[in-house]
């Protein structure tokens, strides 16, 4: 266990769930190329009793009572796991710096969960390995979205692009990425509930749709491993969720049509939306599309746009 005087923290980046073609099985961490801190941070310090302080530009959007905050639930879940496996614990004071908007499609809840559990694991001397941590993170994410899924927590925790295995070990596999791809990312400023975005989907899909989903995913993974950018981009179309979810996103069709007509390799919804992304082969195209999206897709002053890349590193821990 860490010394009681230590102060531990963890930063967890934003993420793109699904990456269009991989509903619930693909995810990618994202990082603005200008150095902007797009993600949540949690600080943990030893204390006489548990407490949680929430700061940051989107902290006021969270439930007012500490017991309703997912970070509190992460603490309780983590301590229960420590007790179960015989690890020593003590109360802590936690601070959540909420930098990601709620209901943005940027893995906001996943970022808070990953930052909280990573900071706690760091503070208590890393009693749990990556698979155990991911399992806890998925369980916490399930509390918010209504079902356990890892397409945000896995890339947020591990970095890069990840493929969910459906197994407990390993939960996720790291995939190769195209380092020259730039991602024009725009959050419109409105909020879309993950659970509501799931409810709008049909409970089953047709055989042709299932076949297309499997073909696209298989071809995409092959293209990543063979470094075939054009082939990868050609199958980045969402046949599961986008046809239904786009009705929740004002201006989506116009934004997609413009970006695809002006140099984007692919265009899609980040997670449940309303954030969208355009995949670009060069920085100048990404910058131009980011500017257009900011002017034409963003709905209000809460929205923002960034040119992003996929970082190799996910959650970043510090101890002072």
C-alpha cells in the first residue's frame, strides 16, 4: 500500500466508441494534437473519512449529491474488491476534475471511471492487474449505460485502438493504427443519453445486416494489420446504429455529406453521439473540416472541435 502522505492522480483520455463499424466491440482513445487536455482527472489523498470534490468546466452537469456520482461508486467497488482479496485500505479524499461533457459520445463516464479506478489502484500500490481493472471498469460503466460494455473504458485505459474479445481474459486486444490519420472531432454541445441511444435501436438485425457487419469488421482488422488505409476506410460505415441514431443529431446528414465530399476518408458518430468524427489522411484536411464542423455542426457554446490523433498511452498515473 502507498504511504498515507502520498497524493496519487490519474488522467484518462476521451474515446470514440464503436469507431462506426464496430458496434460495442471497437474503441479508440483520442488526443488533441494541440495539447488540449481532453479527458477527466481524479486525485486521491489519504484522509480520515471518504470525501469527493468535483471541479472542472462540466462538473456542474453531474448529480449534486456525492452518493450519486460514479466516482463514489468506483471507490466503494474498489474498496470492496480490496477487502475481498485481503488488500489493506484506508479512507481517501477524491477530487474529480470533470473536463468532458456528459452525454457527449466522447466516453465521458468511462473517462471518470478509468481515472478514478486508476488513481485508486495507483494510490494503494497496484493490487489489481489490467484485466481485473478492466473488469471493474466495465461493471461501473454498466451501472450508467444499463449494460456492461468495454468499447470506451478499454481504449481509455489502455490507449490506442482496442477490440473487445467477449472473454474475461484478455478483455481487449490492442490493434495497430494508421499513425498518419487525423481525426476531425466535433462535439455539438447537446446531450445524448447512452441508455436512450441504446433504446432507439432495434432489438434484432436482419441476416444481411449481420453479414455486412461481420464482413466489415473482419476486413477492417485485416486492413489494419496489412497497413491498407484505403481498404480500412472503405468499410468504416455503421450499419447497426447510425441509421437510427442520426435522427438524434441535428445536422448529421449535412455534416457527413460535406466532409466526405471534401477529403474525409470516413465519417461517423462517436459512441452514442452527438460528437461526430471525420477521418483524414493529412493534417490540413483535418484542420479544414474541424473548422467547418465547428461553424456548421456545433449547436451552442458548450460545443467544441479538435483535430485529434490516437495516442499510444491511455490512463496516465502520477504519484507525488
